[in-house]
C-alpha cells in the first residue's frame, strides 16, 4: 500500500490534488453545456486563444489570469462578430480566430526570448506548483461558476434544446448564450495554470462526454463528470509520480481515455444485459390479411331531413 499512498506524503502533491480537483469540478459543470450544445470546437479555440493575453500580461508584468480572460473574451467576441455574416459559418469563424489568436501568441512569444521557459508552463501547465493562493482563487472561481450554473440552469436547458421555445417561455437565448460564453471564458482562464492552455480542453470535454454515456439527465452528467474529472486528476498525478511524466499532460490523457473506457464499458454492459432471443428460421414469410372496415358510400346529393 505504500506505493499507492506514497505520492500523497508530499505537500505539493496534496495541493495539486486539491487544485486539480477544483478545476475538474467546475470544468465538468461548464463542460456539460459545451458538450450538450455542441460547442467543443469553440471551447478548444478559446483555450488556445489564451496565449496572446498570457504573453502580453507576462511581458508587461500583469496578472496572467486577467490577460488570459481578456484574450479568451476577445476570441468569443470575434467569433460572434464574424458569424454575423450569414455566408460564413460558425465553424469557419472559429477556425479563423483559432489561427489568428494562436499565431499572434506565438509571434509575441518569439519576440521575447526570456519568455521561452514560461511558455512551456503556460502551454502544458504546472499542477505540481499550485500554491495556497491558487487554491483560494480556484475556490472563488468554482463558487462563481456553480452559482451561475444554478441560477441559469433552466435557461441553459431551454436554450440547449430549442431556442425558439426558450424565447416563448420568457428566456432570452442571446443573453443566455452570452452568460455561457462568460462561464467558459472564466473556466479556461482559471484552469490554464493547472493543466495548461493546450490541455485544459481535456478536462472541459472528456469527463462530461464520458458521463453522458451513462447519465440520462443534465444534473447527473455534471455530478458524474465531476467525479470522473477528480478521479482523472488523482490517477494522472499517481501515474506521473511513478512514471516520471509531465503531470498536466498525464492528467489530460487519463481524462481523455476515460471517455473510451466509459464507452467500451457501456457497450459491454448492453451486450451482457440485452441478449435478443434467436429468431426462428422461416424461409417463406407469411402475411396475414387485415380486414378492412366497410366504408359507407359518400353521396354528393344534399340530405333533407
């Protein structure tokens, strides 16, 4: 049992478990709506779009999270602006902003050679360096995300399945979409310090997708997704400790594999519980004539009482 619990003896691993667990929880809540509404590509673009804001904030000596949030918000605003042109689809707009923001970030980084070391931590995260201040910040972000998700749950639900019906019920789909974009921005901006801009997408998408295989309600997806995310963090840290691999990348890989394991387990359960009875061989199909009801003739002549 020592090899199993040995990593938890280190205080930095304990902080990593706590910080990564907080990220996994609010990523699962926001990620559920991202998966249900088919916004995965947008979430990916926003996570990559953090790089310019982080680079500028680092060069100016500002707060990295604020820079990341501004950059992610600019990505979302750019997508909304481009999609106003009906000839341009949302996927095309997201792809354009994805390339622009990522290229801009690399250009800014390349202009400063001293930022090379920090770039690795920005892209891939440094969950083992999570401190007490980071945990307090993540706790505050988690409180805001969970509160907003609770208050707008019905609006998110209605807009996710039928925006026109949501409008008739008194909800405002555009404002609801804006609030969801704000939650995604806040989530990816707060999470990049733990798993990095390139890997935050794993915790945002994979656990809710794995939970969706089993759950039948949105709330169940959120709860199960949070549990899968926390388990991915603990398992990833344990594997990273013993295999001497990058902690953030290992966590993201475990989270992504959780979907495939969940889908495979679901298929095995269905195959074991649903065993169709063998059909009888009948070379000549038979047809049973269904008697048709007699119809009274319809006369065009007017009826006089």
